[in-house]
C-alpha cells in the first residue's frame, strides 16, 4: 500500500479486484475511452499478466479507505508510447479511470493525478517527467490533467486515437 497526499492510497490490484474493475470498465464514461469492458475472467488474466511483467503495475486507488478507481503506472521505455515522443529512460506514465460514478465530476481525478505524479517524482529521483496520453476528445480527462499541473505537449497520432501528450515535470517542490 502506498499512501499518497490528500488521503489517497494506491495498492497493487489482485485477482480479488477483477470483478470490481470489470464493473468499473463497463461504465459508459470509462468504456468509451478505454474500450476494455472485459469479463471478470479476462480482467483476472490481465491483472496477472501485468503483475508478472516489467511494463506496468495495475493498481486500485482509494480515498479514505474506499476504493474508487483503477490506475496503471508504467515505465514509458517499456511501452509503445516511447515511439511517439522523445521519451526519457526514466519517464513514468499513468492511466487513470474513476470507476465509482458517484465520484465523477467532483475534482477527484485532478487531485488523484497530482498526488500520483508527486509520489512518482518523489519516489524516483531519476524521473524528471510523468506523462499521459488521453484521447483529444476526452475533454474532462485533459482538463483534469491540466488542473493537476500537467502541460499539453502536442498531439500524438496513435493507432486507435489522436492523443494529447500531457507532461508533468519535476519542480522545486517535488
């Protein structure tokens, strides 16, 4: 369990989380952008696959001990995203989905994104950037990243979407 700023906690997802993640990913506000409204069995396999590799870490985010979202932390150097911008060896990437629909649109995403970026930058002194690539049309997501201190660094044409490269750099405070 990793304790983040402002009452957030992050823990690695396990097979016991697959059913909840499957429900979250089927929510229309997530399914449209993630396109991973998979079965519980497929999520169980995906969590195990990620946990066994070096590419990404699947996590469950909680606020005040109540689970509300799914997060993937990944080293960009192990991701196809590294082919689309001038990635550094130590860049971290984040994917965030607020699964609890009662918490959507309340500023929780931007607070979590800021806490995640701060934690990654503090934990890894070699890391100078935390990045993300939300779909350009996902205005709420892009706004949340901007509100969390990420800067828009241009469009990326990925196979399945036109993404906005969002970058949060190390500051004097972090």
